[in-house]
C-alpha cells in the first residue's frame, strides 16, 4: 500500500520510528516498580509448599517480632471484610487468602507488611504455617473419575470436579458426515500448560488517601478500566466507590495475556493500604511469577476429521478436556467458556462441525489465560492444522495441494463457517502460494526426497491459519457484563497540536506511535504533534483494554471515527474562513481547499486556531471528539507459514533451518511495527513448540518452577525469520485494518510440528505433542531403529 500522507505527516503505511523508544532505550521508562511514594510500605507473600492441604494454624509471632514488620495479614483478617474470596473473569471464585485450605503449590497463604522490601521477605520466611496435607489431583482425566476427591469443598452443592460442559455446532450433521466419509483420521493432541514470561513480573503500588477517600493503584494491568469497575463492585461495601478509584497502568514490560487477571497480591496490597492509610508496594519475584500466576492452554484434545479419497474435507469433530486448575479464572468473553475455540474449522470450507469442551478443576494454579492468543485460538489452530496435515499424509496428497483444495475461496467471503463465524475477508491460497514461492517449496521437496534416500531426516511443515481478533461486537462479547467496545478521545489544541487518549493499554505494541499515525492519516496533523495517552482511568475514556489483538480493530477504529468527526467540524470552520460552501471544499492530508482553486486553502493548523479564536457564530468553540466504537464484526487476519526442519539422528534435536511467514492483517498502519510483532510472535510460537512446558508431579509439585528448567528460546535458538505479506483489507473496519499482535504465535507451532512429523512420517510417526524436546524425538528414533 502506498501511503496517502507524506513522510513528514507519517500517516498509515509509514514505518515511523517508535515514539516510546527514546525513553525505553535510555532506561527512562516508568514501570510500576519505579514508583516510589513517601512512607511507602512493602508487602511480601507467604506461599504454600503443598498443592492441597488444610491449614491447621498460622503462627505470626516470630514474624511480628522482626523490627520493621508491621503486620501479617491472613485470610481470617480479610474475611472480616468479606474480601478473602474474589470473583474471577469467568464468574467463578478465587481465594485472595485462604481461611482453611490451600489448593495449589505456591498459593498465597499470608502477607507480611513491613517498612522495607527485604524485611517483608524476612517476615514472610518467619511465618509458621501448620498444614495437614490432603489428597492431590493433578490429572484432569482422573479428576473426573467418580472416586476423585472433590476439590471445591467451598461450594456446598459441588459433588465433583467438573466445571462446565460447552458444545457448539451441529452434532447430527457432523455424525452423519462421519458415517458417509470415505476417509477419517483421529488424533489425541495435548497442548500443554505454558507460562507467559514477560520481562516485567506483576505488581502494584496501592495508595489510599484517607483525607480524600481516594484509592490510586499503579498496576501491571492490560485492562485498567475493567479493573476499576471490578474493584468498585467487589469493594463498594467497604466504601470504595468507582469515582474514588484511579487505576494507572504505567509502562508495562510485556503482558501477553498474563496481565489480564486480577491476582490476589493486588487485592491484598489495596486492603493493606486502605487499612494503614499508607502506600503499599507489592512486586512479584520471578519465581512467584512463574509458579503462581495464571497459566495458558492445558487442553487435552481429541480431534477427528472426515473427507473423501480425493482430498475433499467434509467434517470436523473435537472433544476437549480443559484443565483450569482450582478455579476457572480464564480470560474469555463471559458467554464463551472455551473462548473462540470454535474457530477450529480454520481456513477450510467444511460442511459440518461439532465441538465439545469440558472444564475441570485440579490442584494447580488457575489456567486459561491466553498466552498471545485471542481466547483459545492457538489450541483451535493447532488442532485443525495438525489434522489437515494428518489427512493429507494419510491419503498421500501434498499438504500444500490439499490445503489449496479445501481453502475457503476469495469469492466465498464474507464466509459463514460451519460453527457460525462470519469471516470478513481472505485470500488463503494467495498467502500460501507466496510462502511456497519464497521458500522454494518444489526444490525443498526434491531435496527432502534425496536426503531420505540417504537416511537423513528433513521435514517441511505448513500452517495456513485463520485468526479471529478484535472482540468484539458487543452483541456477542462482554466481560462480566461489560460490553467489549473500545474508545478514543481526541482534542486539538489552538496551535494545531493534539492529545489523544484511548481505552486500551500498550504493553510494548507501540500504540503511542501507531494511534498517532491513525490520527495523522485522518487529520493530516504530523505524528510528532500528537501525544497519545493510555492507561489512566481518571483521564482516558472507558475501554476494555489491550488483549486479543483488539486494539487496532476496536480502539484504532474509534480513533479513526473520532478523527473523522473532528474533520467534519473542521470542514465547517474552513468553509466559514474561506467564505465558501462546505460542498465546494475538498480535503487533502492536512488541508481543505476550494475545488478548482487549490490556493484558496486552510490548513488543519489554521482551522484549529480558528476553532478557539474565530469560529462561526452559533458553533461551539473547540475541536475535539470522542468515539466509543462497537465493531460490527471481528477481523480475521490469516497467514501461511512454512517451516523446514533438520533432525539430528544422534540427539533427536530439531533444528529449524528455515521459516517463512506470510501474514495478512489487511491494511497496515506501521509496517515496521507489524514486522516486529510478527518476529516476536514467531519466537513465542517457537518456544512452546520446542521448549516450554509446565508440568506437575503426582503431589502437585511444579517441575518447571524457574528458568533453570522452564526454557525460553534465546537469540541462539531463534532462527532467522523470513517474513512477507499479502494485503486483504477488512471490509468493515474504518481503515481496512485487522489485528496482528498474536497471529504469529497462533500460527507458528503447527508449522513446526508438521515439519517434524513430516520428517518422521516414513518411520510410522503420526503425531508428537509439543514441546518437541530432544528426548521425545530420540525415543521415537530409537523405537524405530534409526538410532542406538
Ligand atoms: N498494527 C498495524 N497495522 C495493522 C495491525 C496492527 O500497524 N493492520 C500495529 C498496531 O497499531 C499496534 C500493533 O501493530 O501498534 C499491534 O496491534 P494489534 O494487532 O491491534 O494488537 P494490540 O495492540 O491489541 O496488542 C495485543 C497483542 C496481544 S493480545 C499480545 S498477547 C501481545 C501482542 O499484542 N502482547 C505483546 N504483542 C505484544 N508485543 C509486545 N511488545 N509486548 C506484548 O506484551
Ligand atoms: Cu491473548 S494474550 Mo493477549 O490477548 O494479551
């Protein structure tokens, strides 16, 4: 797309350098832990060594004897104010601090308040808790057995560990299609628990001003307004009304979905500040972050695909057990307990589909956050892209040809999927062809055939994913009743400079730059002249926050709509100044001019000044607008990824030799930022594919509780990503843009697994669960006599 604005204005399509970077690269960002207030106290948390145990007693005397320790807060203290439990995003309940039992290892048990951070930590070590261990349930399938101990004894009516059953689609039509199928394939696919490892851990500074009765909380949250409302609803009975609560999300060092939930530490810090009248800081350390914060995925999927011998797909059937840990705290729109998992028909034109998911309690920390994926889309994409590959291999058809045969065709858009989604636009074959060309697909196939003769293990894997982002149309999507719109408020100052505030909150995505570009595009005001703010609930308009790649589809659209309202008013002012009729005016970036006489023009800066100094009689002064944008549909970005792997026969190590990613997110605001999003996203797709997994032993002990064994890819493991794009605008978004922040993380794992299985198919290997670690592959090689 050629930019419509010149580089000095920097509208859409310009790779404007990030406005936020000068402060970040100089170490001048303001993160929560940078906030220091006078008389600030520190909180540290006592955590449970047991995954399931009764608390017999808590002895705080030794801790309280340490000079500087001011208080030890327990569940019983919070229970006096009915703050020992809190609601989760899925209307389940979660303990802030336990009164009688703990439900997972590393759960919060008590909190120590002290004058210094390290004194608080010493105090936490000195708290003595007497536990009585209870039987532990870690396997969700065992949790469903009739003799399994019932975990949620706090719910009097609960007689088992089953949380909910959810199903979608046409069961009868799907069963019928399977009966009539010429070929079917079936596979169990486990998508393990993984953990968001943002550079900054979670934390807050809560400051209650007893005189003003106002609570200010700086916190690491992706959704400040929603948090404010939830705090007001939960703590209204202790006098915290919503206008007396200010949530500020300062700079955030990565969110990736892990900073959507409310963690107990936040609530305890707020309670401690309200009780003491002093500011209270709580910052997780790295081990607490990895062991106790909410986790992603943990989906036990059984998928079946039906089709004809010629490769035509007909139907998909999926059953899933979702491990939610001890509470359903998943970050999903309220009406969808399994998120948008029913995007699982993917890029294919299927006649019928049916999907079932059962949520289960186990003795683990809460699961169900999204790890750079809008609500279970990675799980869905992984399932369909694995199954498509399995089917192609099964019938002996080239996986690329197979996909092209089954893709939804460009002329079928808007396309209604078998599970009810209306895909907005796409050209799936276009993206796949581009990726095939870029990687040299035909030559790679030849190379592979030759290598196979020599006994070398090389694989080629494709993933042609469809993402679904931008929740959302508020008729379907809400979180605890809050409709999922988003907002923008733009104010133009007399000198033509602007401030714009949004209801979302960047965690590294570059909103200060890209939102300014959207306004520059619409008003012709240079990017440098536009200040963008987010994350302060006292100033920003109400919005639902940044996750699910929704900022561009929702708040970005709101920015365009608000800017257009301003342009409409500017036109009236220009007509007045130019003594012309509005209909005779034309717009080009930055000015209105009289049709046919380009010299008779008024720049947006001149118009801005006139809005305060010389506006028409009867018109309100000023130049500003607000938009609360409720998107008519979601956006459906997509892409085709091709991965080439070589497998070391001696060690089982998988090496990603090449990875080509062709993405399509419609019209692009900032190509450089989008490329950065894709590079980061691909690396976050690589991690879980080859390295990352959180496991528990039978007693509920976490096995990957630190970066010693929870492995993240570094620059050494990360291949050279080769990226490219196609552009299929969204027909309903004001700028034709789709979200992109998560596409790569969602799409990449299936390409990697498909490549590995492709390398090993001739040995009889049909599937490998991620992460594909060297021991897993080595075992397969050994079983097949390839290695000793
Ligand atoms: N963009 C663009 N043109 C498009 C689409 C997007 O220029 N057609 C730009 C946007 O203007 C924005 C960025 O790309 O600057 C991402 O936009 P979008 O896809 O709308 O996603 P969000 O801004 O809502 O970001 C959320 C998404 C999610 S859900 C996760 S998880 C994730 C991700 O972004 N977390 C991140 N990328 C991250 N990047 C960083 N650095 N840190 C995180 O925590
Ligand atoms: Cu999907 S993790 Mo992001 O939605 O913040």
